[in-house]
C-alpha cells in the first residue's frame, strides 16, 4: 500500500510541486479506511481500484481536486462514510465532483437504440460539473482493465455500454486518447473474434512497416532541418485497433488499403511552423489529391486541430502525416480535461477565468450536441426539446416533458402506480405530488395499496397526455360504476 501511495505522490509532485500532499494523504487514508474489508471480484482489496483511478488522473496531470475525487469516488456509494463527511474535510469542490459521479453511475443502460440516444444525451446533460465525467472515464477504464474477473455476460454488457456510451461521450468532449483507450479495451469483449483478427493483422503488417516508417522519418527530419523548421518531436503512431477495425470494414477488410495504419505525427512550436512543415513535406513528396486536411483553419466540431496530409513517400509508398502545435496536441489528447491541467504559471490568477472558460465550453458542447442530433434525427428534434430526463430508484431513465410532476412520472411507469400513488420522494426527500421535476431528479413513488384511484384534482397539474387520460378514464369508470350501483338499488 505504501508503495502505491508513494507512486501517486511522486506522479503528482512531478507536475505539481505545490500540491497539498497532506490533503492527498488524508484522502488516501480515508479511502483505505472506508473500503477496509471490501474486495473486488478478482479478490484484491477494493481500494486498489480507487488508487488506480487516482493514478490515472494524476498521469493526465490534473489538478488536485480531481485526483482526490478519484481516490474517494466510490466512498459515499459503497461505504458508511457520507458525502457530507467528505465535504467537511475536502470541501465543496471535491464533494460536488463525487456527487456527479454517483449520479452518472445510477444511469442504467439497456442497449436499445432509441434508449441509447436518451442515455447518451442524459449522460452529458447530467454532468453539471464536467469534471465528474473525467473521473468517471478514469473509473471506467480501470473497470475495463479488470473485466476478466467478471462472468462473460457482464463483461459483454459493460464493454458494450462503454463502446456505445462512454467512448462517444469522450469523443464529444474532445478526449481522443481516452476515447481510443475505452474503445480498444471494450472491443476485446464485445467482439473477441474480430478483435483477435485485427490484432494479428496489425502485428504482421506493423513489423513490415516499421522499418520503412523509420526511414521516412529520418529523411523528413533532415529535410525540415535544412529548411529551418524546428520541430519539438516526431513519432510514428500506430492507429488504434478499433478505429482500424471500423476502417477495415469500409475497405473490404483489406489492410493494404489503409494508408494511416502508422501515421507520422510532428509537433512544432507555432501555427506558422505547421504550415511551413507542410510546405516542406509537399516539396519532398507528392501529396495525394484530396487528402490534405486543414483542421487548423477549420477545426473539427469537437475542437480538434491539426494539418493532415498523405504523401507518396519512398518508392511511392503512401504515408500519412499529422502536423500540430503542442497546445493542439494537448487539446486533442485531453480535450475538455485540458482545462483542469495543473499549470503553475497561471494557477493563481486564472482560476476564475478557467471556471468561466469551462462553463462556456460546456455550453458550446451542449449546442454542438443539439446540432449533431439535428443532423442525425432532424424529425425527432422537437421530441427532445423541452424534455427532461429523470431516474427511477433503480436507475432507469424516464423521459418527460418540461415541468412534468411526480404524478406524470408515476403514470409513465405504469397506470397502476399512477392510480395507487399516494406520495413521493424526490432525491430522497418527501415532496408534493405537484412539484415540477428537473433533469437528473431521482423519484420514488409511494404507493398505497388500498387507494381507490387517482384524485381528479391531479388534472389541474399533470403535464402528460397519458396521465390526464388515465385520470379521466378512471373518473369516468368510477362514475359508471357508481351509477350501475345506484340504479339497480333505486329500482327496488
Ligand atoms: Mn469505481
């Protein structure tokens, strides 16, 4: 245990020499004490999972509250230590991140396509604090890495959920590295046969290509130097397995048609040098028509920036180059998470600015998401506008119109639950039945089995057609029953 603590502190210290180590020690000790006696399916102490999650976040060079949240992310949910206690010791910042993670964890996934879209949307909308999502990604990555100890059915479910919800969400947030990691880890369990096929294919081809790429890089370096373009680094990057797989499916499963199996990535100091490097490359080797992409002047919707080009290199063999600045590179790897990178130089003066920035960023993402949805399902758009997404105690997502009430919720689940509804708890607190609900609320309906039926008063506040119809039906039926009961007796 001591060694995993030392490792964590060492990592944090390497990028944030002023980190509050006392606080990190406190979090480490609290996690260890709270999870004491708990074990993972693999048999290892539960806390190891929390420590690895924190380690991952530290390796992303993130600020201390995120690392602490990583250590404590399963504490309120799975142990007797409460969120309030965490708040007292570690502050509002840490506790709100953890609260968000707990909420995301409650969202269940069933793999039905319309439902997937709902959950995906909910997932992002829920993350009032986007930092919760970042910790959740780290949590999920560790769960995927330790998936072997689960039964096959569960492996498949978790991996599929990761592939359909987590990876696209990471992509939306511009976290390219995280997205690829989640995809590659899930791929193995979602489609083992295809995974093995792609893996073997890459191993074969990669060994052949590696030497060639090394020669290409050598020549490129020399030529850039001769033309006065200073580079920070140049490396050959192997395409991630899952993105390669998707591409192979589009190209008759023929790996010789994939030009960017290994792409050469060049980092330079500024934008001007990106274009200079591109010019040098194009003089050295003829570019392939239609393959020059300027994502610097026209970034991708998730903010990705780079210059891409594909050239006929040595012997006419095709190679893809990606040219970018260090800043663009960080943004491409970490996306939104780059906003919480520890940065000594502007730490003090810029915290409020950072905060503002991410709020703007989140707003942009929301806008972009809505736009994206429009592209996919223009017609469904009005269905999603003015909708809220609330949760059952079991974590199922129920989609309701804005200002819907607990009674609407009860009828959305089942007419019996609506008819027998006598009270409700929203987020654990007793609440009136006419209270307008908000996205993310968790609703528990209290049922009175002896209740005869809905109150006609509910018609004054319900928002869904379904609820009002059922309440009216019930009133009509009881009236008919009453008349039936009254009439025979009046005949006597
Ligand atoms: Mn966890």
